[in-house]
C-alpha cells in the first residue's frame, strides 16, 4: 500500500513541476522579447513569470495530503 501512495504523491508533484517548467519557458521567452522592446514592462513580466510557481506549490500540497491522509 505504501508504494501506491508514494507513486500517487510523486505523480501529483511531478505533474505540477513539469507544467510549471513548460509554462515558464514560454513566458520567459515572450517576456524577454517584451522587455527588449518595452523596458518599462519588466515589473509585469516578473509577476507573470512568478504566477506558474503556484502549480508546484499546489502539487506539493496535494502530494503531502495524499501521504498524510493515507497513513
């Protein structure tokens, strides 16, 4: 039973991490181009780059809940 719980928690965390990496790569490329054309938009780009991090945090919370609830 512990193996299945660990696999479920790993999938929950890895899914969020992979999605965050993909989103940040797209946002980072577009953000670099935006800052090159309009340097005053740097603050907005930084905020938009940080938003996908919530997916990793939520994936971690779900993984922790899976492990804690099953024990």
